[in-house]
C-alpha cells in the first residue's frame, strides 16, 4: 500500500505506466466514469464494452491523470474514478494503429492489451489497457477528481502468514531514533532521495509518511510492481512523541497529531493491517533522514 506514495499518486502512476505490464502481474489501475455508472459497477461489477480502440473489454489505465479526464463531456462534479486491482494474465503490447492483432488479441490467447505511452494509439500519449475478462478487475475504492488519493500503504494488506521481525514487536520509545524502511518504485526512490519525502494527504492513519521497521513489509511495495522494479529507502527517524493505534476504531486513528503526537505506531498483529506486520506514520518529513536506497529483501520471492 505504498500505493497507496510520497509523491502525488498521479506522478508515481505515470512512472509505472512506462513499464511493460509483466505476464501474470497484479497492477493498480484507474477507470474514470460517471457517478451513476460507478454505482452500477460497484453493485454488479464491470462489464465488457462492446467495442473500442482495442475491441471488446474493460478499458483502464495505470496513469491516474488519464482516468481523471473521463468521461470527457462531464464536469468534475459528475465524474468519479474507480481505483482497481487487475490480474493482467498474458499481455500483448499494441504499439501502433492497424496492428494485426489490434482487435483480435484475445482470440490469440492474450488476456490484456497494452498501449504504451506516446506510441501513437492515444491522442493524449497516455497509457491505455484493455482487459478482456471483467473478473480480472477488482474495485478497491472510488474517489472524485478533486479528492484524488495520495496514499502510501493500502489497508488491504496481504500475506497473513508473514511473521513480524523482532524489533518491530517493541513499542518505539518517545524521542528515540530508529531505522525504518519505505518501499517504492526505483524511479520514485531516486526522486525522494533527491528532494526528500512528502507526506500523503490521507491513509489508514491519516496524513503523514508511512514506513515500517520491518524490512519484509517495506520490500513488498508497491504491490503492483515486480520485485525487480521496486526499491527500498533505508532511513533514520526521530519518532518524537509516539502513540499506539492498535484497533480500527481507535478514537485518535486519524487525529493523533492534533493531540500532540509525532508518530503513530500500529503494532504487529493488532488487527490494523491484514498481514500483521508493523506500520508507522510520521507526521513531519523533517524527522526522516534518508540513508540509502537498498534492494527489496523477501524471505519468499
């Protein structure tokens, strides 16, 4: 859920949209539509379009800025964006108009057709994806163009069999310094190292920079990227005054900073995160010193 990112989500999604979707990969994508259509999709799921630039399918993009513009004829108030998780299956790149498989790719065994940015298929030059089977698309949430998400980690965490690391089992002490980790894309990691962290506007614990003392957790993000496209920022943090948020209905789940706390800590296996791994939210990015960029490290790749 460092999708949920230190830089505006549109920025990171544009970076990711330049990379070819890997066969069998799982990606975060976006679909712009009307409020009425979104309500129908939430109720009954996506349906294939009868036709389109790539033939029948569900049209999406990893580029949030593209999805935000649609439907073109509607105002921002009338539009919403569906954020979805897609299992792309077998992918084919359709890189030019009149490609021999432009409309017949599914008949040749492909599950998703991908138009890369600036390939001449889309006037805007932005990425487009067409997924044949709507069952491959799972809606995560809905938001308006004027309140786009800027998250770091999603609450729909995964791998409930993961075991927390020893250090992350202990509550961070007020005023102490700790080594923590933040998983992101390679491109975003370079930008963060150069310009520093920017807090998300919202998230499971509200505004802040999301990190963990558990390298295993950080190494899994962004979830939609292959391991080879990810990087982990190793940082040192002065946590300041710490509050423990250990259940979903905690009264200060998103208001802890207003009560004088600098860091919110979700202990392992407290029910806040499905994986059971630790999560920390630091209000002020100035408390974070970036040490270096490292490779993801997972027990089970």
